């Protein structure tokens, strides 16, 4: 053991007991560095295609939840399809109107 670092004895450890510095260790940033660096995502404009895609995914997710609820209530498959199609069309129309 050297200055409280390492093993008290290397016997049975599979190492020689030699203590060396970890050169791969990367220090964390100080608060001054973090505050002074600008956030690159603040001024970056959002991609409208990605935003539209995310909103469409959310609509489809809601459709799947609605399907699960209707199936649990015991609706017929044909009525479930009609209800979900109507819901999907209504939400997509609302999304197009928001543009």
C-alpha cells in the first residue's frame, strides 16, 4: 500500500501490486466552464418535418390506446375499425388546420 492507495498486499490478487495513474480518466467540467459554454440547441431551429412526424406518431399511439380500450369494453372489430378511422381522420385534419 502506498499513501493509502492500492492493496495492502498483492498476494492472491492476480496483480503485481504496482499502483499507477489512470491516464484515461477524464476530469469533469468545473461550474465556470459549464456556465461559459453556450448551449448549441437553444438557438438551433427545429426541423418542421420531425415535429410533424412526432405529432403523427402521437396520434397513432392514441389510436392504439383507443383500440385497447374498445377491445376491453367488448366492441365488435368492425365498429372498432370505424371508430378508430374516424378518430384518426379527425385528429389528422386538426393537425393540418394547425399548420
